[in-house]
């Protein structure tokens, strides 16, 4: 794995780990808005979601640019596309079963999502790196 690909993987891992609340805040936003997929333009996002989600996106942007500039020598000006997409899988049977099971055993917190996430960065020179993450195997 090259340094650029490794940097993008690290950014994605940060986004879906406990170090970042983007999964929980995105889940709450998408559930409220009846959306299954949250698309975040890390490079040019001017969208406003909720104060909490906006804060998480801002922190993710800072971390992403720090990781990419310090680990692989890419500057922000070299980046053409930087996107994170999280599919919360609300309409899948696996999600409904998971939610029902968690409620039955009394540990459903309202933000225990099943998700598939993909992060993609494309440089202006055409080089692309992406990483995919999932909380559970697709059903």
C-alpha cells in the first residue's frame, strides 16, 4: 500500500472509529431526515446539517488535511475530490433485525448503526485512492 493510499485509509478509519462521532451524528441526522446515505464533500463542503454534525465534519476535515499533508506530502491544493459516503442501510432487512434484537435485549441506544462507508480522494494529477469500511457484512 502506497503512502497516499495509506493516508486515505487512515482518514477513513478515523471517520468510522470511536475517535470521531461522525457515525452517530450522521445517523441521527439521516434518521431525522429520512435519508439512508450521508454524502460529505470533505474538500468543498458548505452544507449545513446540524450543529453537532457540522462540528464533526469540521474536525474530520482538519484531521484529514493533517494526515494527508504530513504522511504523504500532498498539499490541499493537489486535491481535486475528497468525499466520504456513509450508507446507514436503514431499508435493509439486516438493519431491521439488528434494531429489533438490540431493543429486545435492552441495549439499543438509537445510534447503533449498520453501515457501509467509502472514502475517495482524487488528486489533480488523476491519482485516486479509496478505502471502504463496514460495521457488519452485507446481507
